[in-house]
């Protein structure tokens, strides 16, 4: 059991499985594709079991790191394999393995071109995301922070839509160039402090003058804000989502965006508490603006994928606002909102993907009447829509409410602005539902309802969304110790 619960096991297993699948694909047998599919899904099932066992053995009463592993240290460059799990990281790891499994199952039924290579990209992506959420070394985190770009770049560039090359290059360059600022900061920090251990760096910011701290904070913030993304660093997101295959959009919205928010809390927040306090007012205003901006752009769009993409921009505004409210409620809400959004946005992109596969169309004006032709899809769409607009009883309500409460505690006017998203969200989502599901049926051909595997995937996501909404302490009992410890960095300021 000790070795099975090892973080190294979870990081390396998808890579090994991917290489085995690639090797099997070279065999001249008729069953090789079935074996590759089995390996891919079996890996996901093993990782889900691993993550749930990790949660069951996790001590919720301590703020200390658990399941710690250290090896392969290279002091000259500050490199060290340092894995550790705490209240912040554990649910992001669980989110990663669940969303990866759902995306891979859907891919197996939908992707027709080079499925083996597609699944290899997904296995690598899964490994890199688990690594990013588990490492406590800044250089290793940077490596994973960058490595996640490569498989997603290939997923968009090879299996995407007609403008896939433009979207994939824009996605890669935008996020890569932003990450260079992070790399510059990382090098500067190591040259002056001779450590890249994230825990040791928490108490190291006092070694820099205030102007240097501001520059480092700005560089790192821009890098993470692009990945989140926060307005005005969001322009790559809509193109990436529109051109990505459905599974790519599920993984992008469900997991990759969360790395930016996770990094803000894990790295930027405790490293520069004084600078965070200095700029918190401005970031909460910017976040509140992002909530409104994303909602308005979503309402004015006719492309169903772009509507969901801009809804993500709006929802991520709650995350950054909650974090920079520097309140316990705000940070708890931001963490919960990221997990909730990962599930809800994945379900929405899955629904949109199912509609696109049936119709080969994304213009909402060309839809209508699907409640009669696809009643099962309509049912799940309704439940997911309720979660997206933060209906009480869903996970969306808990995250948004606490984030807004935290913003309000920090700045009343910014809290009121962020709270307007509660009104704007239902406007654009109900408008989408009205165009797609209600009214007369506009197609002149038969469209089948959900297949069994689609129903299973949506049912799984919806169950988790509403279980977390009804029993949010499933998450709060785990993250509370971490958040309380995080807030201690600001008590003396």
C-alpha cells in the first residue's frame, strides 16, 4: 500500500502507460487498438482508485505536508524531486484524474484519426498536471507548468477545427511567452537565495527590497494570470476552445485553467504577502470587471463553444477575486469554485460536443427544439445549467457565494460588482438554453438522443456536482487547515 500511495506512482504511471500503448500500436495485429484503449482507460481507473485511497488516508487535522517524497537533488541548479500533498493539492489531483478519465472515454468513441497518438497526448497531459499539483520545487513546477502546453498544443493543432493551426500557435505562444516572465523571476530568486524549495521560499521575500519584490510579484502574477486566464490576458482562450476537439476543451477548462489559480495560492500568495496586500484592491476590481465582461461577451456571442469559453472567463473572475480578497471566506470560495468550475465546465463542453457531433454546427440560431428530439440531453443540460448559474444545492452556488462574500468583506463596491454576475449568468445561460433546447425543431433529419456512454459520463459529472453542492464539507474539511495556515502570513501585516 505504501508504494501504491506514492505520488511518484501517479506521476509516472500515465507516461509508462502511454509508451506501452505506443509500442503496442506498432504490432501487426487486429486487436492492438482495443488493447491501447483498454490500457488508457485502465490507467485512469487505477489513478481514480489511487486518488480516493489518498483522500481516505489523508489527515484532515494537520497543515503539514503528507505523502512526502524527496530524491534526485541537483543543488547547482536548485532542482529536486520533491512531492508532497496537502489540503490545497489533493482535490486538484482528484479533479485531474476524474476529468482525464471522462475526456479519454469520450475520445475513444469520437476520435477517428490517430487515436493512439491522441490518447498518448492525454496520458502525458494527465501526468504533467498531477506533477504540477504535487511538486514543492519551483523549478520542477515550472517544468510541468510548461510541459502541459505541448500535448495540448498537439491536441488542438492535429485534432482541432479548420483554424486549428492559428489557434494552437496562439495558445502556445501566448502562454509560453507569459511563462518566460516566471522563468526570469525563478532564475533571479535562485541566484540570490540559492533555493527553489517552495516551502523555504515562503519566508524568503524579506531578503528582497520592496521594489524588487514588486517586480518579481508582477512577473509571476502575469504568468499565472495568463494561465487562469484573467482579463485582459484571456484572448487566447476562446480560439483555443473553439478549435479544440471536445475532449481537449474538457481538459483545458476542467484542469489546465486551474493550474493558474492553484499557482496563485501555492506560490505567489505566501511568497509576497506584503505586495499582495498592496495590490489586492486593484485585483479584486479587475476580477469583478472580468465577471461582468465575460458574461456580457458570452451573451453577445452566437457560437455555442465561445459562449461557454467566455463563461469560464467570468467564473475565473470569482476565483482571482476570492483569492485577492485575502479573507478566509474568499480563499475557500476560490478553491471550491475552481473545483466546481472544473466539473461544470467539463459537463457543458461535453454537452456542446455532443450537440456538435450530431449537427456539425455551433451557431445557436441554427438550433432549437431539442427538448423533443433529445429529452435525455435536455435533462442533463438543465441540471448542469442550474449549477453554472449557481443555483443553491449545486456546487456552483457554494463557490460563487463564498468568493463574492470574501470580495465584499475586502471591498464593498467590488463585491457588489462581482455579485452582478449572479444576475448576468442566468441571462446568457438561459438565452443559450432557449435557442438550443426550446422552440421548433429546425433540422430536417433525425438526431439520436444520448448514447449509453454519453449518459454515463454526464450522469457521473452531475452526481459529483450536486453531491458537492449539498455536502460542501467534503471539500471544506480538507482545505480548512491549509487556508487557516495561509492566512497566518497576513496576520502581521
